[in-house]
C-alpha cells in the first residue's frame, strides 16, 4: 500500500497544467462501442480509472492504442458485450458501457456496480430508462442482462438528476429508432462534452447543458476526433490548495466558465481570482474566511468539491455549514480531519465546521477519491508531517498529483 508524506506550511507558488477531465473521458471512451470506426481522443488524462476503462473495452474486443494523452479506440471488432464483476467493482463508471452495448449489439451483460464508500449509488434510473426504450432487462447473480432488437425512442423523466444516467441513455438513444426526450437531465459540463463528441460522430442531439435533452436516433455512427475538456474538479482542487496555503498559482489549459460557483466561494473566502482565456490565477493573502457550502447538481456547487472546502473551512477564520445533498455518506474525511485537530460536528447531511488557527500533521487514511484530495490539502497546511495511507484512491482521479504539487513548491513524497 503506497503512502504520501507531506511536510506542511509551504505556500504554493507557480504554474500548473490542468489535465483532461476524468468524468468526461470515461463516458466518451464508452462511445467507441457505438461505431465500427476509429474514435481518436486527445487530452486524455493518464489515470488509473482511464486505464481500467481501456482494459474493460479491450476485453470486449475494442482495439485501443495509447500514446501519452492520445488514445485511439476501434470498436469495429468488439464482440463480447460483457462487463465482469472484477472490473466493475473497482470502477462504478463501468456502468457506462450498458447503454452503448444494448444500442450497438442488442444485448449486454453488465455486473451491478455494488455500493461504494460514498453511498449505495444504485443504477435503477439507468435500467428504467433502457426499459422505457424497449429493452428486456432482468437481474440475476449480480448481473444486469439486457436485450433489445432495436431500442425505440422514448420520453424519459429522471426523478433524481443523474450524471451517468443521463450519459448512458444519451448514448443508447443515439442509435435508437425515433426520438428520445431526457427530462430533468443532468446539466454537467461533462455531459455536454460527451454530447459534443457524439455529434462529431454523427448523432443528432440538442439541449445538452439544459435539463431537457432531445436525441433523434440514426442508423449508424462514424468515428471522430475529439479533445477531452479540462478537469474542473482538478482545477478546483488546486485552487483550494493554493487558497489554504496562502499561495499564488496560475492554472493553464483550464476553463473558468465551468467553475463559477467554486470561484465565487473562493472569492468569498478572501481569494483574489483572475480568469483569462484558458488560465485562472489565484492569490491568497492571510487566512481564508469560512464559507457556507451546499452541494447540488450543476450549475450549483459540485459535490466533488465538498471535501476540499471542508478542509478550507477547518483552518479558516470563523464557522461554516457544509451540506451534502447528493450522496448519503460523503463525510468520511471528517473523522480523518479530526485527527489533524479539526473541529467538525456532523448532523445527518450537515456539518458545522469551526475554523482552528492551525492543523497538526498526523497519520491519516484516504477513503475515497475526493476525500483523499482533501487530506492532501490538509497535509499541505498542517504543522509538521502528514502521512496519507491508501492513496490508490487519489491515483484514480488525479494525474501525477505529487509531481504537480512539487512543481508548486510543496514538500511531498510518495513512500513505497
Ligand atoms: C457522477 O457519478 C460522477 N462520476 C461522480 O464523480 C459525481 O460525484 C456524481 O456524478 C455527482 O455529480 C462520473 O461521472 C464517472 P449520479 P454518478 O448518478 O453518475 C442517485 C468523482 O469523484 N442515483 O449523478 O454515479 C445517486 O445515488 C465521482 O469523480 C439513483 O438513485 O452520480 C446519487 O445520490 C464520485 N439512481 C444521485 O442520484 C440511479 O440510477 C446522483 O448520482 C443513479 C443515481
């Protein structure tokens, strides 16, 4: 089990390049199943989850060719519409092959993802949507068995906003017979990036980025060339780290228009932020001020930034409420932050965080991807050394994080 050791107290300074978005790359890689041609992707982040998705597609017969952040996927020879449990259990996003497999091959056998640290995370909305499009679905021995001669367009209402639910059904509808309406759809930028890529492949999609998406099915889709959008959560994570350490950093190859609520909260906390084109500059003088945070579907404050703001509030001036409305168990980082001296009370889905003037380094354990990012930020600000265990969680979603942080002056090293 690898660990990260961090000596706190160094303000982050300098420039860092933001990688492609994990949560755009994963669904877009699955879109390769929808065509027999080549899907040529660039700005693909080199992450553990991306490698897992590539291996999952390869065992279905997709040919993959990777050179750094370039990836070509050839769905032509795909012939095994199955996603086995041992691959799905390590990465829930594997559920994103379900829609494309049924749409292109008329059948799929995909393991139920099972729960994960942050919640039960059911996939009932994915299944209900495919059934509305005419798929015969039954679940046995932990697998989703789906069959459909040809999916038919349908009107589908999401009673809960679901990012991958919207993405799965958008991909399925792209090859269905007729028009599909997705209502109360997710508006996340990663949904829009997938829609862009599908349009480049010949799909007829409109309304992406709003809560109603219309897809008119076509007979077949072609290959395309697509560059993955920047990762807004990696961007937000580095900005919070700079604010917490009282530093001054510039992000490059990113976008400010998809981070508005996060930038607003950082400004409220006292940071000075300047966005120009694909760069965002943040300077922080003195101690941050506490800011209230309430997560909700885009364009509201993202749940994937909740843990990062928890640690900012833990060392800020004042007290703040952090409310998590998306997942039922996304406060596991609280226990670990308390080991570093944080004063946090938890009541259901609400935390009251009272800022302390300093955190103290200690041994802590990562529990999920964004919680591990929060602990890294805690280590950067804590007095003394913090050692974070189980950092495989971190490697799933942050490309070369210790190299990027070292480049900004952090005293951080990976312990084998
Ligand atoms: C996506 O997960 C992201 N993952 C998550 O990022 C992110 O936290 C989440 O959206 C919310 O923004 C990817 O895009 C690969 P949901 P997803 O379906 O799609 C409930 C990260 O850190 N729900 O939008 O799985 C669900 O339980 C990860 O990068 C159902 O009840 O999330 C949750 O309470 C973590 N039934 C809520 O909806 C369903 O069929 C939102 O979940 C589907 C979801």
